[in-house]
C-alpha cells in the first residue's frame, strides 16, 4: 500500500495497529517512512480505547518533549555519575565454598579408610596372619589422608580469607544499592514534577474534547496528551472524535488513522 | 536458621517475592534481609536466591545465642555490670578502667569459641 501525507487514512485497509506502530517506531522499518519517533511516542503515539498507559509517566514524557527539565535533574545526574564510578567486584564465593566442601569430604572418606585398614592390620596380627600387604595399604592411605588434611586446611583457610575480603565488597554493593534507591526516588520525584507541570495543559485539552478531566477515557486522555506533546513521528489513531486530517490538525502532528 | 541478605534491587525484589510466596519457611523478614527456617525448604530457597543472584546474596547460618555458654563469663559479667552500674553517659572504656572488667581492645580482639 502506498499512501503519504500528514494525515493518512487507512481505515479501509484492516491493518494491524500493533504492526503499524512497530513500523513507525522502528527507524530501520521502511514500511512506514517518517521522522524518527522520540521517547514521548512510546507514551502518546498510540491512541486507542484499550491501550495500556501509565498516565504519570506519559505526562512526564510529554513535558520532556516540550523541553521541560525536572528540578531533580541535577541531583539525578550527580547520583548517576556516582553510581557509574562505583566498581563492584565479585562477591560470588561459590567455587571456594565448593572446594572447601570437596576437600573436607575427601578427608573424611580417607579417615574412614585409614581406620578400617588399621582395624584389618590389627585383626590379621591377632589372628597370626601375614599383615605386611595390609600394612602397606594402611601406610599408603595414611599418607593420602595427611595430604588430604593439608588440602582441606588450605581450602578452609582460603574460604575464611575470601569471606573476610568479600565483607568489604559487600560494603561497596551496599553503597551502590543505596545510590540505586536514591536514583529511583529522584526519578519518581522528577516524573511527578514534570507531570504536574503539564497537567493544566492536558486538562485544558481534555476540556476542549468535552471529556471529564477527572476521569477521562484512555483514548481521549492520550489524544489530549499528544496534543500537548511535541511529536514528530506519526500518531497512530484508532479511536476518537476526529478523522485523519482533523486529528493531524488538532494534534499538530502526522497521523495514521486505522 | 539461615540469614539471607540481599545487595541489589533485583535480589531484594526476588527475596520479597520468595518470602511472600513461602511464609511457612520465613521466620522473620527485615527490609532486604530475612531469616529462613533451618529446614530443607529454607535451604532450598537460599540456594535458589544464590543461584539467581550469585553476586548479591549473602547467606549466613545463624544459631540462638546463649550468653551463659556462648560468651565467656567475664564478657557477660562486664556487660551486665556496665548496664546496671554505669551512669548514662559513661563510655565503657572509662567504666572498665581500674576494674577487673576487660578493656574494649581486649574484647574486640578476643574471638568467640565456635
């Protein structure tokens, strides 16, 4: 299909809105050739009765599209910079724990073997049998046990040492988590400030649409928000009181109507 | 019991969900940490958390603390005496000076028996 212009009416073509929307937002998709979609398009670029929408986040995006800057922006930038500067090294001690457990298991296995062979040697001697071969096996096992005990001690010591080291690394991670929380709070506050800044304009637009500003249906709220936003890529409209060219004029943005 | 402490937002969220879904194995919850029951299921949950967030989950095995067997007598007695006898703003170091109670450095350097 080959249609062009600022207001494109495709109501006759039974297109899938989700596919059209993807084509609009994907700069590499040539099926819809249009200016690149800005972040605000993710929020107000699709006007439909059943579109999922977080109104506060959308209003904040509308404010950003108009060049507004949140009062929290400087603090946010500073916190993000601090976070980027924190280097967290690994705290995963799994291989060390596994090694300590394996060497302990091996030592235990050999300890039992040595005890059994010692018993055998003794029993053979008491029975007046030749114990030389058993004694040799006993000695070999005892040597292995001694090596295993050394390995276990080394692995345990290493685990203790690494645990001590990891405690400091957890401090770093704790600082990072605190910063991440701070950033999350600032982002929330920034969204609220930005949303508050454009709310009167959105309510005014809702009023012009004849909608109840306290409880407008989703598609009218999106239309109102899209009018307040600065949108370059086409708004995909599947609901509302306008035809394509009316919508394009009202939104001051290109429109694809489905 | 198993003390699980998380060190990232994702791990904290997983812990919260796990605690919500398995109340029977959660002894106590604190913000980004929780005490899990010393059962196979408590260990199962701790292992799952570690597997999903190997770098952001610390697990410690805890045991109840009996001050009459787990703390040396002089340590316990010093604590009791300090709480009972010291005036409000006396630091422990000053309280211990000239008494038989251990000084703070000795307390810090002395490991507890396992």
